[in-house]
C-alpha cells in the first residue's frame, strides 16, 4: 500500500502570538519562533505509519507545500519514520489553501497513491478545505473528520467519524481515496530531540510544479466569497440553576439550556461496586443519549 | 621429641590424589568456561566512556575491602557476610599452604608456624560455618521478606555447609587416629577426635571413615569450584570486577547517553554498556536495593533487584545460545517499571557491590523515549519543555511574573554582582514554591548580599528532560544556559532547588573543569547565619521540627549538615529526626519526572513520607527543596491534614524568624 500524508508547519498557539501590522503576518510575541507539525496532520501521519507497519511492503511518503525555512513538519515526519519527504513549490506566488490543494493534487496526479491522508484542519487557517479539494480535483472519494480507522485493506477503508451527541458514523470508502483525520484519530508518539536533530541533517527533496490556476475551478481565498455569519439572535445567556443536581445541570448544558425540566426520576444516588456503578452510569448516559 | 607437623596427605592413596587434582582442574575449567561465555556477551555491550586504569581499579577494590563502608548498614547481614567471606578465605589459604608444602620443594609447615596456622584455620572454619548458619537462620527461620528463598540458594548454602562440616570431620578422623598432643591447637578437630575416640570406634574403622570423608570433601569442593560462576555464586568473582571498574563520577550526575546518533534503539541489551551487563552479573540478589526503593515499597511495578536480575538473565540467555536474535530488555522489563523510578538513588547507595542500579533504568527509559512509546503525560511534559522551556508548560513570558512587584535587580551588561540567584522553574511558576523565592529574596536583601536574577533569561536546567530520558533536550538546555552564563560572565550561582543545584554542579561541566561555582541556598543560609549576617531571634509558633532530606541535596550531593544547621538555629525549636533520615532518607516521590507523571501502585510515596514525618510528633516539616515541599503539601492536603502539620522550606523559616 502506498500512503501519502500532507502536512503543514504551524506556530505553537500556546505561546503568545501577535499580528505584525506591516505584513499582516502572525508571529510569536517576543520569544523565538516555535513551530510544530499541525496537530491533526500529526495524527494523520501517525495513522499512516501504523497502517504501514500493519501492512508489510507499504510506504509512507510525506508532502508539504511550503516555503523554504518552513520545513519543520517534514523534519518531524522524517524523525517519526516516514519513508520519504518532499517539499512542493509552485512557479507563481499564489498562496492559500486552494492553491495548496491544487499543488498537492497535481503531484498526486503524476503518481498514484492508495490513500491520501490529511489533517482535517490546520491551527492557523482552519479552512478544512485542502483534503476535500484534493479529492475533488483528482476525482477521488473522500471521508472527512475521521476519528478512528477500523480497517484498511483490500482496497477499502473502514473508518469512524464522530457526530453530535456522541454518535458515531461508520463509513466505508473505496481506495484510492482521500481521508482527513481529527486529532483524536491516533495517539501520536513522542519524537525525541536527538531524533529530531538527526532528521534535521537530512536534505529535503524539493519539487517544482507548474500549475495554471486559471484552468481549474477553485474557490477563492481569502474573502472573495464573503462568509456572512448568521445574525445572532438575542438570547438570554444560559446558566444552569445551581440548585439542580449535577446530572440535571450537565443535561441542561448539553442541550444548550433547552432541556425541559424533568420529574424527580432524572437523578439518583447509586451505591455499589465499581462494575455495577459503571454499568448503571452507562445505562443512564445511554438513556439520555449522552453516548 | 616428636616433630610438630603432620604428614600431608596422610592416608591418601595415589588414585585419590589423582581424583582430587583432575576434578579440581575440571571444576575450575568449567567455571572459567561459563564465565568466559558471559564475558563474551558482556563484550557485545557498548563501550562506556570510561577509561579502565589498573591502579585505580586496585585502589577501588582495596578501599572496598578495607572500609566495608556499606555492610555495617545492616548489622546482621554484615557480620554474616564477613564471617562467610573471611572464613572462606582463610580455609582457602590453608588448603593452598598444604598444597604448597606437598607439591613444591618449599618446606615450612612445621613448628610454631604449623601450630599457629592450624589454630587459625580452625578458627576460619568455625567462622565459615557460623556465618552460614546465620544465613540459614535469616532465610528460613526469620524469613526476611526481601530474600527470596529459591531452591538454588538453598542448594548452594547446603553445599557450603557440607564442605565445612566434612572438612572438620576430616581433621577429626585424622587426629583421632594419630592423636598427637600438640594438635590441641586445632581445637575443633581435636574435640571431634576425642568424641570419636569416646564413641569407641576402632582405628581401622576410623581410617576407613577418614578415607570416605576425604573423598566426599574433595567431591564437594570440586562441585563448589564448578559452580563458582552460577547464580548468585557468580558474584564472588564478578562483584570484585564491578567494584574495580566503578566509574569515577559525581553521585548525582547521570551518565551520558552513549547510543550513536544513527542507531535506532530497540531495547537490545547490547545497547547497554558492557559495564551494565557485567554489573548485572555481579548482583548478589541481596535485595537491599528493593527494600529501600520508594517505588517497590509503595506497591508499584518497579523492583530494582528484579530489573538487574532480568538483565542478568538476558545475558545468560544469550550466552547459552549460538546466534539467536538479540535479546531485548523490553521482553521482560515493562515500561511501567521503568517509569516508576524517582531517581532517588537509594538503591545505588545501598548496593553492597556498587551496582549503578537506576542508571540502567534511566538508560532504558532513554531508549523508550527514542522509540517514542511513552505515556501521554510524559509526552506532554517533554513537548512542553521543548517548546516552553519549563516542565509546567507555562508560557515562558510569564517566568518573571511572580516577582513583578519585588523590583529585583536584573542582570545587565557591565554589572558584575557577586551572586546570581537562580530561581528555577518551580520557584518561578509553582505557587507554593514561589513563596520560597520570595523568602530568599527577603533574606538576601536583609543580609545585604550583592545579587542579581536572570529573569526571563532563565530556562529549565534540563534536569527533568534528562531524567525523563530525553538526553538531546537536556543537552540543548545545557548549551543554551551555558551560553547565557558566558554572555553575562556569571561565576557564582546560588539556587534553592537541589535539582538545579545538582545539574549545575555535576552535569554542566561535561568532563571538564566547572565554569562557575554553584551552591545550594542551605549552604548560603548556614554561612550567613554563622557569619552573623542574619540573626534569628523571633521565635516561631512551632516547638518541634523535623527535617526531610531532599535526595538531590543529601544522598546525591552529601549535604546533610548545612540545612540541619539552619534548622538548629531557629529559636525555640527542637529538631527531631525521622526514622529514615540523612543517607537513608526516603524520597518525597517527586524526582525523576514523577512530579509530572501519573503515579501507580497502592500508595503514594509522598503520603508514606508524610506519615513518617508525623510520627515524630513534630508539627512542622522543614525541607530544602521546592519539589519536596510541593509533594509533601499535596500529601497533606489529600489526607485532609493541612492544619495539623505544616510544610515549609528552610528559607521561609529563616525569613519568618529573622531579626529585621
Ligand atoms: S533510584 Fe530510587 S526509585 Fe529508582 S530504583 Fe533506585 S531506589 Fe527505586
Ligand atoms: S543490585 Fe545490589 S543491592 Fe540490589 S540485589 Fe543486586 S547486589 Fe543487592
């Protein structure tokens, strides 16, 4: 199986950030620049590496459409055990998620991969469009927001997506296809500084692609199509009544304050051994559709 | 006058002699062959960065034999081991003398020498048997928990006892036949002879019995030689090597990670150093490490002896196999075990044969980290360290926030103050440790000490990174901090954190000369008090105080006196010691990264320690480490007892009682 992973380097959002007025760019306040691999890309990478190890003879190739000096995510992929990494650059200066997708799709048009894995969205742009766009451009099937891979073999991917209220959806997709992953899709492994520094010594392959955006049908970015947020309705801010039992409060919060007050039956104090308690708790949650 | 000597090999025929010599030769050969197989496996380990020097090795062994420094820590065991070892050595020398007398032209075994030697050899035999009976008593009657009564141990003990008993009988038979008066000096043999005579045995019978016993004694001794390199007998030889090759390095310094950057670790035992493998074979299985380990004694998965023995077992498995796959330490040693260690160093301190127990644990942890299979908590902590330069994952910009209102003297170009006061991550971010930093600033100002702080130029020293197994991260911290120190010309540092202190003192010199001087605040405080720079006059509310020794101040760096001196200067307060204090102090549970990791097992280390502190009756626990303070405070809060016993750093106590 051949697996492609698309990754991007982002700034560590847990450090204070600022927008530089002149350039409009986001940078770290004061301290040095701390970049990391986008968390959901990291999950996508981890999923592919696990799939590779489960299917002997597989390869994981990692791609990033980025400028020189922004290869941190690629170095991370090397350190984590990717078979090859490649940085994609284009001839023009077109930036933004649609062009990233175009560039990547161009690359994958030349060489067939069974599964193309992306993070579902990045920390910075949060457009969540690169993965789906790649699929559209290549005319591949896609599944977005995967939280768990059940199985991936014999030309099929069986994956879970999570929906509202704890519901899950099981999706089957024919390969080749594109999947985007949420952070919780895999518990990523630690990459020690020793390995990272060893990876940094590696030369990263660069591939230049000529793309003609005029021929493709791409959505604009940013702002050519204005997103009009729905007008906020005036609503009293909801706070659950502090006198209610905890279970009641949780339920009200989950339902956005809309849950009708139920009779006294809705809360109970249970006692017993852990097995019994967890069983009862699960029933309760199930009954009220928390899970 | 009869000649005072005896006929060597009396009553021994030629074939008996042949049996003895051939057998003994074969026994030694078997033992040597077994050892050489293990030696070949040791050699497969990586070479540690230590030079082997013969004079130093000899000095190590000599010092070890002479001071027996560690044995008296357990009186009974010490005496037992002393009797067995020296009894054995005397008997061995005695046998060698007999051999020399007979097989070489030397002739010395007569007259006074004969008398003295005979008496001493009998004494040795008595010591040997006495020691062995003590061992039997301990294992089978007292049933010491830490000693596992395995069948092997029982068999080997029985073998040694049999050798001792048949040896004495041999002497008894011989004397009972010849009965020379001067043999009274061989008091045991003579006594036995008298008894045999009294038993009414005829001379012919005694001669026959002597012969049978001689054969038995010879056979048992041959077996002993043959078995000298199995199981815990192996330590007789290997422990001498492990002591001889003991590396010179400060107790508190972890050794560097010596895996080459290209290698990918697999937990292979050959990623350990040959010294580690040799060490593992030197283990006497005495269990002293385990009996003091805070992880084992609170019911966690880690058992340091088991780790060492499992390594030894892997060496053995590889030795008995031609070209099998390389054994991996992770086949038998679980991740959980490796992550339970607090690096308190109690095991190394206790080990009678100087095995670096927890260094092996940390080395395996390093491999786990390199493989990337670590817990979410550990990953979070290490990634936070890398990006935010402190293990608590606070934004680095907030490092100086605690001191905003204090108007601290910051380091600046051209300024050459005497001291740099290093706050450390705990002192900067952790609320209950910030009060230590405040107290220290208060004291330094009161004593008019010329000091500056580095403010937001501080970053973690790398201690947690190193002890959690990311050596590369530690080195990055070390390089950056050294660079800061050089840039500002820092030459004297005082810190209230024993972990920072230890790392600066022992791990920042990298084999060379230290670039700066570092002292712990307990040392500075005790100096300021004795110089009269600060005077403690206001008496505190508490009357009794007990002092908890931080591992990285005490056991790892040998500083027990300074903090005690500070505590003793507190007016109106009496110091009481806990059952385990000073070198034997019990960890607070916070070292080795445990501060940020999940705790497993039945009990928490800090709770055990707090209970011990409360048993002294003191209403105040003084310590000299922010980690110990936080851990013990947590214990006191979770036990719902924060009103009953207070936990304070010595600097806080000084600041409270100091005359202003
Ligand atoms: S260093 Fe302490 S916690 Fe670790 S194995 Fe040794 S005694 Fe146990
Ligand atoms: S490592 Fe040392 S203290 Fe522990 S069992 Fe072995 S010899 Fe005894």
